[in-house]
C-alpha cells in the first residue's frame, strides 16, 4: 500500500485534503486537525491608506500658529488703531473669540462623531464652552451692565425688551372677541411655535429615545411653571402648556425625528440602560432615595 503522507504532512496525490477560499490547506478526515498555509506569490500590504492619514485629516498646528501670528503682527504693527473705545472693545472681543475657537478646533479632544469631520465637532465643543463662559461672566454683572456688554456683539442691543405673558385670558373659544372666536389661540401662534417644533425635531435626531425625549419635554413644561414668577414669558395657559407645546409642537417634532431616524436606518439609543451601571446609580442624587 502506497504511503499517502510525506514529510510535509500531505503530498500532491492526497485526496483527503481540501482548499478553502483563503488559500489554506485543511486536512479532511483520518483524524488530522492541523492546517497549514498555502504558499502565495501575492502578499497583502501591511500598510495601507484608510483615508485618515491624508492632508485633510491631519492636524495643521504649525499652519494655524502661522495664521494667528500673521494676524496679530498685522493688527499690532501695520493697522492704525481706531480712537473709538467701543469699536476697539468689539474688535478685541472678536479676536479673542476667533483665537479660542481656532485653538479649540486643533487641541480639543475628538468626540465619538467623525462625520463630516472631527474638526466640526471640536468647533461645536469650543462654541459651547465659550457660551458657558459668557453665561458665567454674566452671572456676576447687573442687568444694565449685561445689556451694555451685549452691545459689543450688536450695537442695536442693550435695550430692555417688553415683557409679555401668555396667561392673561385662557379661554379657547371667545365668540365675543373682535378678532374671531379663536383669537386667544391665534394670539399664541408666534415665533416660539416653529422654534419648539424644530428644536425637538433636532433633539429627536440626537437623542433617538422616545422615552427620554418625552420625559425631557414634560420636564421643560414643569420648569416653565417654576419660573413664571421671574419671567412673565413663561406664564402660559394650561392648554398652551400641554396641548399646543407638549402634544403638538414637541410631540410632533419628536415623532418626525424618530421617523427620520427610521427612514435613514440610524441607530437608536436606549438611555434608560445608563441606570443599570452600578457606579452611576450611587452617584446620582435622585437615585439615592431609592432602594438598592
């Protein structure tokens, strides 16, 4: 009987081996469970460009530094300084904002989003930090000083706005009103109606959890109740809170946001799973009153 095995484990006449799609030879039967690689003349490259090592994806720190230095040198030595104090303060504030945003887009940590480019989300993070810093600065100012500070952004600002309450007449049907039987409802249709709708539509695209979105929407309405004594604009009728805002504007925006995510096959999130993390459960102050 001819020997079917050689010193290399199998010869060319062995019919108990098979070749898979990756080029490996695998023993079939006879108790052999070893595999060995088939020699291949074409080697896969160990280094390849996946699109993240191109010029568009690199951090151009030196280029940004050169732009900043050129701008500061031009302003300091070549440009004549105006004698208008407010203009100089406005130009200085704009220069600080541009400098902070430029440094932030380079050195801020990248988040989980990479499309269309991480620099876009680093810019968004920098804008949010700058916004929070501005609010912290405004907390230590008087109302009049804050209005004067806003003139640096736009000279037309700095004037107190007229306060308006939406809870003067909470009747839905007003047959004796000169503007119509539903004049009170039509009077509530202002710029805040599309703002509510589009705002919660975008929140639906971001959070992608119907439960948490509706909880936040209801919590915002209760938050308006608590601030009615300080901001007359938060004074609204019951049907304005729960029918016009919560159900129609917020609810419709959340629903269409969820349908848009479903149409685009976007991943849905389940934020309620965060409460299953043991460390988060004991850190949250609200959860400390609940049994473990």
